[in-house]
C-alpha cells in the first residue's frame, strides 16, 4: 500500500494536496491503491471534491493539527501499520526530524520539499523546482539515510514537476480558442487567495482602464476564496470578465489565454509546460528562490512581493501598479509575447507525476 500525508485549508491553501492528488492519479492508473492521511475534515472534504472519482483512493482523518505534526505520530503510526503501508509520501512544511525518524521505523518515506532548510532521514527527497541547485541538496543530504539505512536518493529538477495529464496529453488543444485582437488575460491566485489578489487586481485594472473592451479576463476563483461574492459583483459590471469555478481542464483554459497573472507557485511551472507567458508576484518568503529562477528565465515578469512593506507600506499596492504597467506594455508591444513563449520552451515535459508514481511503486514492490 502507498500512503500520502498532506493537508489543505484556508491558511496553507490547496497546493500540497492538489499536487499529491495528481501523483495519486498516476499511482492508481498504474494499478496500485492509495490512502491519504489528513489532519482534519476540511482536508478530507477538499480531497473528496477533487478526487472523488478515484475508486482506489481512501482518505483517513487523523484528528490532529496540521501544524503540529509530531502530535499525530501515535495515530498515524497505528494507521500505517493497520493498512500495511510500505511507502509514505509526505508533503508539508510542518515536518520535523523526529517525525521522519518515527515514521521511518514503520515504512519507507518520501518527502516533497521546496525549502531545503535542513536534511531529513528519508528514503527519497523530491524538489521539482528550477532553483533546486541553489539549495545545495547534494551536500545537505550526503550523510542522510532512510528506512533501512540506505542513502537518501534525490529526485531534483523540473523533470519531476507533477503536472496533470491535461498539460501534456497529445489530445490537448494547442492554440488560443478565440481568434480576435483582444488580449486574453488569465487571472488566478490558487485555491484560497489569502492576500485577496483576485479582487485587488481587478480593481487596480479597473482604475487603470484595463477592463476595457480590448481585454478579456478569465478569472479563476478557488473554492476557499473568501471574497468571492465581491469578485462576482465587480465582474457583473463587465461582459468581458468571465468567472470560472471548479475548473476541470485548467490547461485548456490557459491555452485560450495570451498571458497569465499568478502567484509564484506551481502555477508558473504549469505556465511553462504550455508556454504561457506570465506576470507573477510573491506571496510568501519560501517563494524567493522560485522568484529568482523565473525572473531570469525571460518568459515571465516579476511584479513584486505582496507581503513586503516598502517604506510607505505599499508592497501590495506597488505590486498591483506593476502588474497594470506590465500588462499595458504588453498590449502596446504584443510581439513581446512571442519572445516570452520561446523562453519557456523545453523547460519541462510535465510528466513528473508519472515518474514519481513509478518510483513509489518500485519502492513498494521492493518492500514486499
């Protein structure tokens, strides 16, 4: 049995769980079952909403706190042994050295990391970012060992980016769906939009005259967005703002757009996979290396750090101003998009979920 430990809520958003669901789909497609272990009902409900169609997928609620993971060790350990879990994939920022030590006594452990803050005793460490070299994983993990004393293996780089099949399937659409002279803008901020960037960007665009007829806005409102009603109200005033919820094929929606506005998370890797230029911003300290990587790529434009306070306290305001300025510049210099698309070519094939799934299954088979 393969297990996955991940959570999602309005505080930590949905990214960890969503990428794990993508991996789970590939594990199941290869004929194996998956059990998710989550802290609470909120995480369980989100997984049920996005992976309810997966028959070989069970969700176990530990009744713990997502940010105090050591406290769940007795309950998790009991569940792992009861279900004969051979491999556990863990995706959380709240892990500890002791947490992995204790789990490693029961089964093999794979950790999905993007911080590189300290080495952990795991069997496999995964960082699928473009900036992994800056974190020095080879030196960090040179003395680390996993479940039965084997050296920790490293799966690093964009080739392991766990994107959904819609981003690389040969049946996917390749070009924008509407042939017109409008600039089609995709606006997204993840499942929770904790910094209110959807509404703030639309208001800033309105003030800058960027909600005019020469633009079409495709706005993706996540299931945990708190000001969704206000977004709907503003969009109701414009026929060229389209609201999207529970999007089943994000890739095709992205392909219908000319440029995206998004935070510096996995969304940028998805943009790279389909060569969609982006204006992006930072919403957390742990995104700084991601910002540096994509900022130097040429296919994306960095607008600022929403959480930073400039001397006048206007970190978010400055970011919004930059977004509008960049968007207006692209509208005037539309040929710039071609250069940005070229810069994104060849960075990732998006098939990381399949590669990770095969690794997990191989580990499971070796354990039998």
